[in-house]
């Protein structure tokens, strides 16, 4: 049995949607284990585009079970809207194919407001969040005052839990000169949708254990990327969850030995949305070209993504931190027209050469990339399905990249189309 975890190896938006879709066609179960509706995965299946935010990618396929694990923060209204949207495209969503952990923490309207209040007040220090309430919801989780899916079962319990969480939020809101948040209306609104949410609620750890004993293939679908991990990313310019592969175990309730292969989705260049350090960022016409050719606009917030050269130092680091066994290299075709392609192979910090990204944000902002330059291939790679058919210069770039990051390139994506992929090894079929 092989279970696969997929994570982004950069700052998110590596093109996980296409790869996860391909892998979810092989899997029986697809599990989201962290993040919330800050994620945006676009799938194109038989000409229909599905934009998923919270629902696992397995949902659009027949005979798959999709699971939202305990590590995910769930905005119940956003979830119900997404379910309605996907149903309107002919997809069936029922408790037979969707399970939500009873322990998942809820994102409530005051979390979203707090996210916005703080971002607006932060000026230059803003994080550039998706303003979905993700950070404030995770704060309440670790602060032990959160409302979880299971709290929707009893009105009395919900009332008590809301008292606790609002005591905290209203103290802050008053301090910031904002109106206090009223409990009764929120309670009423939550009780109204409770049956719709609770019908999907189950002990996810137990279901996963059952699926494992039935030898089902499980795909753990990560959101964002390792550089946005709250422990290992470019803190404080990160999201509020652990985006590394080991989080698949805690975020769904199975041991680390339930994950047999970790696939890191890696863009052939680098992008980032929101604020924060980005050593290889290009603020010139090449950066613009990458953005235009790569259609680098956010799925969730439609913000323009910052673009830059491939950063081998960073990807090598995230591979080690996340235990990535192989990478799926995406968007190679975006580099097709360039005269030359650069890869960052070291940094210079205060006159010294270093081979990793230091943890202090001031150092991260100061490092200067040391590049290796490759001749461009100036030929279309779009749609190529065999490695041998790639132009020689593209092969050279990929082979050197592979050597530098000390990890195998297990597939190469040559267009957004599902079949335009060079498959070197299938993570579900490795012994
Ligand atoms: P938050 O997750 O909304 O709190 O945002 C924190 C940081 O993570 C911001 O820089 C966001 O732009 C970034 N971020 C959150 N979700 C995604 C994603 O799915 N792709 C890329 N960046 C993301």
C-alpha cells in the first residue's frame, strides 16, 4: 500500500491543482489536512473548470471519498457555498463522499473581521493575508477557545463556547475601538446551518484507520507551500498552519508512517503573493514576462503574484524540511522564450557565501542570490510528453536542477492540460 502526500515546495501556487487531480484519479481517498479557504486549486476536467478552495480535489470525481481533516479551519458558510457551487456543475456531494472532522475548528465572521482590522492597521508591516480569517481562527484553536464542528450539536454547549471566545475577541475589539460582537445573532445563524454541516461530521482518524485496513490508497492534499509554514517558512510572512508534509499526520489523525511518499510540487521559476522576503524576485521585464506567460494571478484574491528565478537554495531546504521524495516540476513551458535562464545556487550575506536561507527576517531580506546562468532553449516545450523530446538546453537545466536540489524530478508538466506531462515515476506505484 502506498499513500502519497503532496505539498508545495515554494510559496504556494506551484500548480498543485493539476498534479493533485492526476493523483486523485488513482487514489480512493483524498484528504485536506491544513489551511482553509485561503487555498485555491483549479481543476480542468473534460472541459469544465472547477475552482476549489476548501473541498479536497477528489470531490469532482466519482467513487472517491473526500475528507476535511481536523487540521483544517472551516468557514461553514464558505463551505456550504462551495458545495452549492460544485453541485451546480453536476457534482454529487453527500455524506457518502464527503467527511468533515468533528474536531475541525470553525472560522467565524469575527475572525475574518479581525484579519481585516489587523491588516488595515499594520501599514507597512502587513502580511498581505488572504483576509479570510485564517490566522485569527488558528490563534483561537491554540488558545483553546475555539468553536469546533462538534460544538454545533448542542445549543447549550454552543452558547457556552461562544461566551468564552467572544470574551476574548470583544476585549480586543473594544481596545481597537470596534463594536463588540453580539453572541445571540451568531448563535442563531450557526444553529440554522448546523444540520447541514453536522451531516458530514465524523471521527476522521477512525475513518482513515478503517480505510487503511481496507488497503485504500490515500492522497493527502497540502495547501500553500513549505515557505509559508508557520515554523519553517519566512516568518512572520507566513500562513498560520504547518504546511510541511508531516502535518498530514497531525492534521488528519494518522501516524507519520501512514505517508509513504512525499511529492513536492515545484514551479520551474518562483512566485509569491503577499509581503515578505523573496531573494530571487525580478522587478524587471523578465519578471513581468513570467507573470504574463505564467498567468500569475491569485485564484482566491486575484492579486498579481511576484515572480523571480528558480531558487535552488530554497527548494533544497524545503525538500529536506518536508521530507520530499521527488518533485513534480511545473510550468516549464513558461521559460520557453527566454534567451537565458538563471538558477540561484547560493546566497551572499554580509560578504559571506551561505548555502541556506537564514531564519531571521532581516537576514532573509538582505541575502543576495548567487546565480548560475543557463542558455535558453528558445523552442516550445508545450505539450511534450517524453523527456527525450525536450530541447537539449531544457534537459540540461532540469538535470542540473535535479542535482542541485539532491532530489529526483518525478514528473514535468509542460502545459495546464492534464495529459501534457512527462511522467518519470508514479508516486503511487513506487515500491
Ligand atoms: P493567510 O493564510 O490568509 O493568513 O495569508 C498569509 C500569507 O500566506 C499571505 O502572504 C498569503 O498571500 C499567503 N497565502 C495563503 N494562502 C495561499 C495560497 O493558497 N497560495 C499562495 N499564498 C497563500
